[in-house]
C-alpha cells in the first residue's frame, strides 16, 4: 500500500474545488468523488475508473434542502422516504433539471440522488458546498473497496484518499424509483442494498396512501445493474454445497466462508474478495447455502451472482 497519497478532509476539499478526484469513505463503500457541477471533474471520474459513459453516477447532496436545485419532480412520497432513510444508504432516481450534467445521468432524464451518512464524507460535502458525484473507487467492473487500502492498491497510490476506516455496511446503497401515476403508487427497487424491500414496506405502512414495493432489475437509470460487476482478480465460482472441487494440481481453488449473519457477511464480502484475490490460487469457491434465497440475503446474493464467473 502506498500511504503517500492519504489526505485530510481539508486537503480533499481543496482538491475537489480544483476539479480533482478524491476517494472518500461512505457507509456503503469508498467513493471516487468529484465536483458534480464541474464537467472536467466528471470526465476525470470516468477516465480514472475506465467507466463507460452509459453508466450513470450517483449525485450526493448534503441534505434535502438542495433538492429543488437539481430535481424537476419531488412528490410527497419522495419526501416521506427521504425523511425516513436520509442520511443513509438509499438512493432515489428522480426526474432531473437541466442543471444536472448529462454525464451524471448518462443522457437520461433522471438523476440518482443520495444523502450519505458517513461523517467524513458529510464534512467534505459541507465544506465543498456543492454536490459530489461518487461511484465506487475502483476500476469499472472490479470489486468495490471497503477500506482505504483497497483504494490505494487499486489505483497504485495515484488517487488521493481520505482514510475513514472500514465501511460499516460494505455494499452499495439500495436504489429505488417512484412511480406515482397509478392509483396505487409504486416504489421499484432497481438495485438491492441494506435497506430491504421489507424495510421499505414497514416504513410505508405509515404513509398516507397504500404503496406497492417491487423489484425491477436491469434498469439503465441505476448504476450497478450490469450482469457482470464487482469482479475479483481471480474468478469467483459458485459451487453446490456437496459439489466436489477439481483435483489439486488441476485447478487450485480457495474457499470463501461467509459469516452466517447476512449483515456481517455483506460488510465482509468485498474485503474477502480483495484478500482472496491476492492469493496464488486459480479461483475462489463459494458454496451455495439454503439461507442465500431468503429475503435477508437478497442484496448480498445480487453482488455474489454479479461477481461470479458465468458459465
């Protein structure tokens, strides 16, 4: 790890105001932050990550008071979810105003918005005084970072980073989109995360109208929905519980053991991929288990399937 590119929040603020990118800690994963109002900074995010321009970015704002500057439609249902889940790991895809760069929205009419919870990210957001675009701080399609060491290793110390310790959640935010056109409004989950379908349904029991919550995958308005994503350095293979590994000397696999607690397993998953990916084995083995199909494991199962090698 190259420690020479660790910076303070004050230094990070100065760099961001100069149009540079900085890796910042969030409660989910480390983000590669850039000034969301600066086209050059946004282009630098895409260049640094080798990210295709068709994949939208999440725009992070300090609080809901900034919404009117960037959003053309903000309903009472949006406001209800913001009051219940912000700051926190919920991203809402909403109609955008022309003030939002098309680089952020990938040319779409919507923008993905989040109010982050991590105190260091919020400190920088407040000091910069502008929203920050911040996809995960890794090369496109690779494993997301949950420690500053992951970031510095990924970019070989070329990207300045603020050390906020290990991320408390460890997987990306839940992304939702609201459709209020029908008699019963819909909240569609575009990307699962720590905030589950059940969490949303429980909170929405207190909303003034009935709301339907559903899953909607492969929506281009949300980042992180491509089939192949979060890939480790060596392939991740999913085995049946009793499936025999190839004989030693043919392929050398190393087994990943997940914590039985789904929340701890999610927090540790990317760290396991980073650690095992640095081994001298040919692949990583993860064995299926019954609980993986239960609601509590939905978000982590999504990341496991996207990170795994497809037949």
